[in-house]
C-alpha cells in the first residue's frame, strides 16, 4: 500500500493535461512568435491557456505572464520592481516567506536596499498593525505569502494589500499554495502582483505565471526577443503552458466540491492525531490551507527523533510526507519558518507536513494516522498515546 501525502511539494499531472500536452507536442509544435500557420496555431494555444489561468484568479488575460515556475514568478516580481529604481529603496516582506522571496530580498539587501522582515506570532500570522508601522515614504513593494507552505497559515491578504496600497506601495503575494484550493479574486483583494505555479494544481512542472495588474511597471530579468509582453523573453514552452491552462480551468470548475472535501480530510487527520500527546499543531488550526496538516514533535531528540526521521520511517511504510527542516551535507538545520514563529532550534528540526489532494481518501488518512502513532510509540521512551 502506497499513500502520497506531499501535494504541497508537487501534484501528479492530471490526465486531461497530459493528453493535451501530447496532442500539442505532435500537432501544434510551432513557434508562437512565427507568423505562418504553424506558429499561429501555437499562438492560439498560448492565448487560450493565458485566458484559462487568468480565469482562475479573476484577472484580465493580458495581466498573465508565463514563467518557468513559481520561483521565477517571485523573482520577477521582486527584482522586476527593484530594477525600476536607480537608487536603493525599501521593501517589506514577512519572516515566513518562501526562499523564492527571501533569497532575492537578501541579494537586494547586499546591494544597499533596506529590507524589513515583519514578525509573526506563534501561528505564523502577520499582524496588519506591524505592516502599518513598517511602511515608509520610500517603501516601493510589500510581499507577503498568501498560504505558508510549511505550516499552512493563511495571511489576511486583503487587509494587508489595502494597507500597502494606501501608502503608495505595490503589493505582491506568493499564492502558489492557495491557487486552485481556495477562490482568488485579484480585483477584490487589491493585488498588484501574484505568483502561481502549474505543478501545484495538477499541471506539469516547469511552468508558472506572474499576474501583473495593468499599469504596474516591471523591468524584465531576461534580455531577448521580448516574448510575454516584453517581460519574459524566450520562446514559450507551449505544450506545458497548455497543460497549465487546462489544469487551471479544471481547478476552477472543481473547487466548490474539492475544497470542502479536502477540509474534511484535513480535520479528520487532526482528529485522528489529537490523542498523540507529543504532537503539537504548527500554524493556525483553522485559518490554514484546506489540504494542509502540520505538526512539531515535542519530544524531538536530535537526529534520533526529528522531522526527517519521521519522513524516513513513513517512507519505509509506503507513505510520502515532508519535513520542514533542511538537511545539507548531512547536517540537519532548523526550519527558518518555525524559528520565526518562536520555536527553539531543537523543535525547529522536528516539524512534519502532510498535505492531501484529489486522490487522497479517508482510508489513507486513517491508515497514516495509525502508522504514525505506531512509529512514535516505537521511537519514544514514553507512550505516545495519552491515557483516557
């Protein structure tokens, strides 16, 4: 029995996306910039996908720029704004951003830019008052992740964007984990820039998008032929963009049924593990991604019992999950997200994440909860189950 519970890392491409990609690879493989029939067929496919992705977030189609993935979309948002200025300015991010935001911010900081990293509470939640207090006259961009991939917490994006824009700053959000799982309306939310990724919504890997509100100016990162409205040069990968498009359209159609189902599975997981006394929920219990369950091992014991240990043990049982801590050159490093939330170094190495998707069943949840309890009982000196 094999159970995949790492849908926040990647999702299996849906059959409809695979079928369309195969069709385009064999029948519509022209360069969309070419003026002849072969090129124009591909251009039509490209624009169809652009409309499909735009529809997922209620955006105008000409606001969608295709990229190689969420990381490039984040980089284009941050660096594209920064490159509009001849002198360093001020940017605000949260202390729980994905590395696709935090690393470009570090680079800008080394170039003389001022970077403010907003604190979060123990849930990983940004207080809008902190954003209000951090804004300056030279703040040009605020970037706050919508749904935190490691602990699942959802940020008050509409309120944060309202505060940023009322002070004249652009607002960007990394919505990679939220798109296709919760409704997004960029018009209602007042968002200037928003990042998406295909392989988080059952599309192919290697493609993403950046929504850019009409009127927002960016300087491109790549020089070349001026594709994607002169913001992302390079011949577009039409087959995988088409796969992204159909995945986005189907996600929008299915969300009203799939999201409540995922929430039910999420809450079932929390209920099944509620008796395990050495597990502490990380992130907000309710204001979180609908498919996301995350815990910290309170009795963590270095390498002997860490998040990585649990990942390995569950993998041996045929169950795929992930851990928050990073392992580089054999050394286990604490999760920067959990550290930012106030966890100790020891506990920040002990986070685990279980994320569900369209193929997850109640039986999968129940079996995984039972196996996890058995593993914890075996690896800990004290019984993992609390006495009734």
